[in-house]
C-alpha cells in the first residue's frame, strides 16, 4: 500500500513540475495524421502546411485542460487571420455529443478533433494538456507539457508567425 502511495506521489510531482517546462524540438517534422472533426469530416494535419499550427491534446475531464481553454480561445481569435490554426485533439472516450456540448458551454470556436490511441502514441502523449507549436513547414518549433502561460505561448506563436 505504501509503495502504491509513494509511486502515485512521485508521478504526481513529476507531472506537476513537468507542466511548466518548455522544450524545443526544432527540425523534427510533426507526424502526419488524419482525424475526424466533431462533424465527422476528415482533417489531415499536413493540409495546414504554410500555416502555424497550435496542436493541443486535451480532454473535457481534465481540470488543467479546462483552465487553458480561455487562453487558447483568445489566441485563436487574435491570430486566426494572421496564419494561425488551432487543432485540439480530444482524448475523451465515449459519446462525442458530450464533447460537442462541452465546446458550446466553453465557447470553443477552434477545430476539435476526435483523438485516437495511435495518434497519442505517435506524439508521446503521457499527460494532458500537451501542446505543440508547428511552424509553417510542419516542424515542431515548441512543445509544452502542460499549458504553461498564455503570455509565453502567445510570444512563441508571434515569433513563428
């Protein structure tokens, strides 16, 4: 029992402190994928080459994910006409109608995609939220385990735009 509590405590601390870390993986092209949006339309990541992409892995049940939504929505509204695309990959399971309801309740206007285990493995999603900024060539410019700060995210996006 003690070992389980210790393991969970160590994991929680690692996730907590990892959430503030930023790391770059420049010159690594993001793995292409095709996922469905909430209306069932296929969306292919490589179709957004030429634009800066903010790629977020999240879920409706995740408190830090919920907390990040207003900041991501603000960034989306500020930069969508300047070449930024926001793609949020929902890792929720079950009925997608609940995700659609959640989007309405939280005022999400950016594209939300239905995530798969295969894509989560390709992007090494071990904790959420996990964000990536992809440059216009589809390369990973920044990786954010956790949301970080809205200001840092916005500054990094502006620098790449």
